């Protein structure tokens, strides 16, 4: 990467962290300037508008998510081990990568009823995530770990439900039992899908 690309990546990493803590609607060029020590005019030259900043921040979040969740999951052994790796890697993303938790969950809440480019980008991301979970489950079926008539769409729905419930229980309710509940839910889900 060039120095300019490195600088923009560092700015976007800071923006992802801010969006995690304050949300995308509260993310502004002014706030980012304060956080990075850069001038507003310098940042405006990079992004031109608040929506452009939001969209590029979301895309950088997707890149980081791919590096922290998708690639390590695909490196795990196929089958149930990969399903568990997916959950473990998502937990790293949710609890360790960003102070405020998953930016996709936060963004989905902010933009679910707001038509526009951000909502469209979030919908694409969430559909890709659901399809990825379905693919991991389908692989477990082809490996013989899960039964052959498993409804992988329903499996993905239930696993996402567990992950998003964990987000809610940890972020909003500060429930210390949330990790236990997630693990127990995952064990039940895997057991119900076993061949």
C-alpha cells in the first residue's frame, strides 16, 4: 500500500472503532478529526460527505470482519469444527476487536427503517453473512457431521439468533452468564443437527 492508502486505512480503522462505540449516525468528520488529530478539511478531502464516510467505514469493517472471522473459519477443519470456529471467531470480533461490539449489529439497528445506500450496504453484508453460515452448515452436511436433510437456512437463522442474543445480553444487559448461554445454545443447535 502507498502512504496515502496506509493513512486512509488508519483513519477508517479509527472510524470503525468510533462507529462501534457511538453508531454510524453519530460518526462525523468533525468527531473523526478530533479522534485522529487530523484537520476536518483533510478528512473532508478523503470522504466528501458523511454518507461516504459511513459507507467507507462499513466497508473497512467488512474487511476487518473477513480477516478476523471469515478467513480463520475457512482455515478450520470442515464440519462441526468449522461451525464452532465460526462462533469462536465471531466472539473475538464481538468482544475483542471493537470496544463497542459488532458494527453490523449496531448499523442494522440504526438503519433498518432508513432507505438509502447505508441500509442497502448493511443488507448486502447481512445476506452475505447468512449465506456464509449456510455454506458452513452445508459443508458439515457433506462431511457427514450433520444429517442430510438439514435445513441450512433455518440452522443459519438459529445460529444468528444466538449470536445476536449474545450481543444484546453482553452489551445492553451486561449479563456475565451470556457466554455460558451462547455455548449451551450452540451445543443444542449442533446436537439437533448431528447425523
